[in-house]
């Protein structure tokens, strides 16, 4: 696994999921998202617990397919695993990983905002909605809701904000300390924050829950939370 040194360079462009990012993405996630592997394992267990043979599990913004691979490795069920991503570089990396594990996972290079989402038992979106423009987020949530089977499940992870400004600042400081402990320099942290400005737009817990309920989900619960990251499960 290549080490994430993307922001050691003096980048003057916004963050994008290009070859430079894709090549180090697994390292970037493990060092940038607290308890990343634990959350992926939690999601895999919930998917397995709530699915049966023949069910379709669809991962939106699958990147390098880490979540689907975790489900594949842990499940004895005959699940149809589908990953969708609009980044050619990410799909390329995902294919290599899937081949290495000999996994049965279908990858689709497509913009799920425009293309059809397969009718699924469970839909996943890990750190994906936050990259969708707020004006289009409700439309996507409605599309996800309509793409789920009756009593289907939507699991999504998001970076979050706090309405309490003092608490929000404290959480950001704690998160930056986490990243420094994971080997990132102050310069890298600062450059990545600049690159993500107006690209990654987080909501609060309440906003995420309200949005999901507004499109029809009957229940939305937080199943994991650390500082300014949270994992939600919404049931149709």
C-alpha cells in the first residue's frame, strides 16, 4: 500500500479523485478517518446480518471497493455485490484488489447521480454524500430510497459539523491532533483542508437525519460516532 504524500507537494487545485489520490487512497483513508477499519467491519457485519442469499448490496462511491471486499471475505451468503464510482482511477485500483482476492464483485464506472441505481436490499455510501452539492443531495437521497426494496437499508458514513461553534472548533482541533499522530504534518493538513474547501460540505447529525426522513426513511439512527465523523443506518 503506497503512502499518502499527495499534499506534501504545493498543490493549487481543488481535491479530486484522480490517479494521484487513487494510488494512495487506502492509506489516506486509514490515516485520515478515525476508526476507519472498525467502521468498515461494523458495516460488513450489519450487511451480513440483514441480508439473505441472492440479495443485492450496492456501494455508491465504492472507491477501491474496501467495504465490498470486507463483506465478501466475511460472508458465507451468496450476495450480489455491486460497486459504483465515477472515477476511472478508483475503478482501476478496485479491479486490481478484487482480482488479487479472487472476489466476485461487479464494478460499474458511472455517475450514480445520472445513472440508474440497481434495486437493492442494502445501499452503502461511505463518506460520499458529503461530496454531493447540497442542492442535489435531497434528490440523491430520494433516488436511493426508491432504489431500495421494501424494508431495505441505507448505511452511510459522513464527516459532520456541530451547531455549537465552540464545540465544533474543539472537535476540529482534536481531529487535527489525530491526523498529526497518524504522521501528517501541519503543512499537509493545511493544504488538504484548502483543497477540500467547497468540495466536501458536511452536515450536522440533525441535518443528515432530517434529510433521510424527509425522503421517506422511517427510522434513522447513529451506530458509530467519533468527534466529527458518524455512521448512520436508515430503514425504509
